[in-house]
C-alpha cells in the first residue's frame, strides 16, 4: 500500500460498536499511508472497545464521538464535517447502526452525518452470524443497497463469539483496497505478478459462416484484466470474440475457438495467477464443413467432440500458478461450485447463479467466492468492483498461506 500514489481524498471513517472496532485502527492507518486525509467518528458504544485517543494517534486528528459537543461544534460543526467528507466508510457497521441508517435516524453524530452528506457510503458489516442472517438485518441491508450504499463483506468464518458463519468483518487491508480503488489512487499491490486471464465465449465453427457460441460478453474477464493491470500486474488477456476495448496496460490475444485459447494459454510458461473467466465451449463440431452447408432434410445432426479443459491443464502443471475459476450454475450453487472447485483443482472459485438478470452479458453480477476453508458473498455490484474484490480475496488467501508457513 505504501507504493500508492498520494490520493488526498477526504475520508470519514465511522466506527460503530463491536469487537471488530480494533481492526478499524489498521484501516485508518492504511488510508493515511495512502495519502488520504482521514477523520474518525465513533459511536458511543465503539468507544467501549477502542479508546478515541488510539484513532486520534493514527489519523492525526481529534476524534468526534457526540453530536451535541459545544467545543467540537465550534471547530468543524457536524454539517461542515458532512460536507468535508468525499467518502464515508463505516467499519465495523453493527446491526444496530445498519438499522438506524436504513430507518434514516439521526440520533447520534455518525447517523446524522450519513443523512447530512452526499458522499458515497461504504459499510463493512460485522456482527454475530445469527444477527446477520436475521430477516430484519437482511431487510435493512436490502434497503441500504437499494439506496446506493456499498457493502464490503461481511466475510464468513470463525467469529469472536465462538460461532462460525457469515458476519465477520472483511479484513481491514481488503476494505482499504476497496476504498482506495474508488479514490483513483490505485494500490500497486500486484506489481511484479504475472497474470493470465481468459475471457469471453469461444466460437466453434460448423462451416465457414456458422458457429456454436454462447452468451458470454467477456465483461467479467476484461474487468479482472483491467483491475489487475491498474494494480500493477503484468496481464495477458486471452479473449474470445468480443467488441470490448482492450483495457489500459493489458496485452491482449484474440482467439476464436477453445483449441486456439488452449494453445495461447499453453504458450505462456510462467505465471503467478491464472483466471479462467472464459465461457469455453464444452464441445466442438467434429468435422467442420469446408463449404457453406446447404439445407437438406427436415433434421440435421452434428457430431460434437469434447473440448480440452483449459483451466484443468493449468491446474495440472508441475509448477502451477494460483488458479481462479468461475462457475455459472442454475441450481444448488454452493454444492455444485464446491464440487467443481475440488474436481478441477482450483484455489478459488467464483460462482454465480445464472438467471435473475445476472451473470451473462450484464454489467452487474453477484458472486459467491469459495476457497479451502473460506467463503465470501459479494452482493450485486458492477463487474469492475467485483473484479477488485476477487483480486483482494486472492491477495488475502496468498497472505494467509504465507503467514501459516
Ligand atoms: O466445468 P465448467 O465449464 O463449469 O468450469 C468452468 C471453469 O472452467 C471456468 O473457469 C472456465 O473458464 C473453465 N473452463 C476451461 N476450459 C473448458 C471449460 C471450462 O478453462 N473447456
């Protein structure tokens, strides 16, 4: 993060009550290191977990905790503070705070600032898994998402209360990356890494004018390539036919068929990360006609041959990179995706439910990320944001592996 260009963004970090409040200290430090100006506002209950003085020390500014503080209001009053903020990030966001924001309450300084500000708001929820799963919290989440609030996490895993499930706050480094991605000051955390991404659908010829294809637009793979390049990676994008522009700083190779895609991937001997975002045709026509086929009988049969699995080929390499794959499923998402992840030897699978106007050929998607011992739900968002979160998750898994060595 220290390699980031200074961002000069004015970020208001809100801290609400929860054991994860101590992790917000790291978040503030990362944002300050990246050149942001950070002011911290804590709820009354947050001050029971971490002393305001701690945040004052890392942010370099006094911390505000109450709405009706005559002394503080004589400096930068709460309306001025609301106008000052270019981004509001609340981490941790407790169930209570989410409920108050959803209801539009203004019963303390933090909720008042959210009402009084036009700045984009990002929330990193943190709570007991039962509280997160409760229909009341889920309804509040939906209201906030509809209003344009962006949710970061929560993650699933073991919780401070001893339970396991979704509700754990996203790691502060990942929150910082997501926040900084919005400031235009990209973190260069992927510098020095070689990444290969396959994207789009393949076209399997039937004759010189006809082919078998699918609805993949390539948007997810292009977004991943763009985001990784922005973060400093050396990116090769191997794309099936797509009208999308080549992202800045990305080396692009255009291919038509699965066989061409496989050859292009195989030609790259060393890579740190492989992302199979392409919708590769499972079958190709056994013997494509050399001339345009003429109409003949009422029915026609095409013989299809199974295509090679490109991702599997990479996962089977002796010196294999970290492998990320995708799975589009119409039913039993978690079960099918986890089975696929294991069968193909992926380190991380990004699963999405097809249908519900999400997935193929749409700007938005919702993903479920699964890896050994971890899971992250990424609610509906544009593919650029999702790409950033997939790469954050990759970084997190790498760091955890490194730390456990
Ligand atoms: O088995 P399924 O096609 O659902 O697996 C999807 C994942 O495998 C995707 O990441 C896709 O890019 C990759 N894949 C591949 N080559 C194939 C089929 C799928 O790389 N022939």
